[in-house]
């Protein structure tokens, strides 16, 4: 399985993984020319591979998409608030298992 990259770029933003514990991660979000940083707390998803128009996509982890924001992805103003969100997501997952 392809593991989610520790550094990636998307739509002019750069993302750097600062924390990961299993399926939970925090990425620092920056943009050239912008002095402010944001932090994204995410739940990493994965798939078992699939084929589209004859092209095979191997099993891999995925960053939450735009439709999952607010459920599996959150943009926060500080690393500390991102870590609090991760703790809440972990607790929520634990509570669902009970």
C-alpha cells in the first residue's frame, strides 16, 4: 500500500506532516507569499486499488477530499488546536467501538 506522503502540494499550497498516529495526522499548510500558517487535522482514508478507464490505481492512503471536510478534515489556526481536534477524533472513534 502506498503511504500518504509527508510533504505534498495542492492548488498552490504546501503541506508538511508534523504528526501522525495511525490514521490520524496533522499537516502544516503554507503558501508562498503568505506569512500565516494553518494546520490541518485529518483522518487518513485508504482504498484497496481500483481501475479507471483501463488504468489501475494501486492500493493507497488518501488525504480527505473537499466533500469530507468538516467530518474527516479540519483547518485550524494553531498546532495546539489541531492536536486537540485529533484527540477529539480519537475519542470519537473509541466511543464508536464501544
